[in-house]
């Protein structure tokens, strides 16, 4: 695969950083938002649910949007949509006007995620796709730090959101200026009709398998990350600082793993790397579930490092596994499934914990990791038995 010219590659890295910037900011801004509008703590869950709904809808239909508009125009329009939603967060005078902005941001972000991942899968070597997703982690870390600095200096959350809106607006202008350079035949139909493409994609066994893989993968990553602090603190008796440090180590191992394994993925081969890391993910998850001391905590880090390359490498392999003409639709479905998985599986873990205690979460993590391994091996077997259509 030929690496695209430097300008597009650099813009892709900046775009993934920008995509991560607004995703984690609301947690820092929430106390100020809650006090301003006089709503309960439950309001945060409502805003997040509205945003997830917009994200899923947008990503599922992103394949059609790419075919209709082209990658460059869709990226420019979607960045503008996110910038509009962030501006709405800053300027909304009432709670009833604030909440719909979450849907606007979700619609824009889902399209950016799907369009960028689809373009990267067709044009960028797998190592760069891993590093692109590491850049999302940079943005997800930078956003809360920026909002924290704004609040610490006595400014309102509104200024923080306006700064983020400016960043996304600048990205939109950059995509608009380079819109023609992003286009290719595969992204604009590749011989498949706009209206039939999504249906044809969903009839493919491999597309459906990859949808399930992305749902399970993000569910495992998010479910482990959301619950490991509680498991370590309340289930295993660690103090707050230690539980927080090991939770940070889990997320840090995903970021570091994407950077480090990006250097070796082309040498090992993406399919071999996926088979190795899905297996070591089961080992790490089992250790986390079975051992209560240091070994269990190290299992958590092994799990994070194993998960690190799976999402970007699976995404990078999508065109070759399902066919380049179906890839724009398949990538959109995968991003939508990933978003749903990141919400549904942690919620399921919570229900299990309420019914059977916190210890069951470790067992559930190991079970989901095993399911991930089985699904990937099934996909590998299907790919070997028949070429992409």
C-alpha cells in the first residue's frame, strides 16, 4: 500500500487528535454545566445518550454519505457540524437548547470517524492506522486538560467549548481546501449503487462478522476501563491512589501499545498480530479475573496492551476482507457497532455486578475476551475459504 502524500497524512493525524478533543471534555465541564442549568446528575447520562444516538445514526449512514459527497466534502461538512454543536454548548441559554447540541456533535463526529477510518483503511499502511488511533488518545487526553486549565484560571466552561469549536472549524477549513485530494474511485461507489451498497454489504457474512467484532471489542475495552477502578477499589480493597494508578496504567497501555506495535505490525503481518493479541487478551483478562493481587493488576495491563492494535488493525484490513467496493458501508457499520458496544457492554457489566457482586465483572471480562478471540478466528477462517466479493 502506497503512503499518501505528506500533507494528507499530516492532516489525518491532526484530524484524529481533533476527533478526540471533545469526546472526554464534558466530564470536566459537567459540574459547571449542571450548576448553570440547575439540573440533576442524571442529566449527564441523558446528554451522553443523545450524543451516542447521533453518533450511531451518522456512522451507519456514512457509507452512503461518502458515496454521495466524497470523503473530502463529508469531512469538511462534518467538522463544521461538530464546530456548530460545540458553539451551541457554549451559547445555549437553556437546558432545552443545550441537549440537542449533543446530537449535532454526535452526527458530525460519527461521520468524521467513519469517513477517516474508511479512507485510512484504503490508503494508509497499517502502522499509520495504529498511530492515527493513538492520536485520538492524545486528543482525548488534551481536551480535559485544556478545559481544566480554562476553569482553573477562573473562566467559564463556555470559553473552553468555544476554543474547541475554533479547532474543529479550522479542521473543517483544511478539509475543504484539500477536498479533491481525498477522493478515489473506491470511495465514490466502485461500481456499486448508492442505494444498494448498504444492503449488499449487510448480506455479506464477513461484514456481519466484523460488525460483531467491533461491538465486542469496544465493549471489552470500555467495559474493562469503566469498571476496573471499582473492582480494584471496592472489590479488592486497594486505596484510591492505587486503584486510580492501575486504571491509568490500563488506558496508558492501550495508547502506548498502539505506538509501539505500529512499528512492528508490518513486519509481523496484521493478521498474525491480530491472532497473537486476541490470544494474549484472553490471557490478560483471565489473569485479571482469577488473581486478586499484583498478578491480577498486571493482567489488566496485559489486557490493555493486547487490545491496543486490534481496533485500528481490524479497520485497516476491512477493504481486503470485505471488498473495496463495500468498505465505505462496512466501515460505517463498524463504527456504529463500536459506539453501541462501548455503551451496552459496560451497562451489562453493571447489571451483572448488581445481581452477583463485583467479582463477576472479572469473569465477564474474561468471557467477552474469549468471545472476541472466537469471532476473530471465525473471520480468519471465512476469509481463507473465499475471496472478498
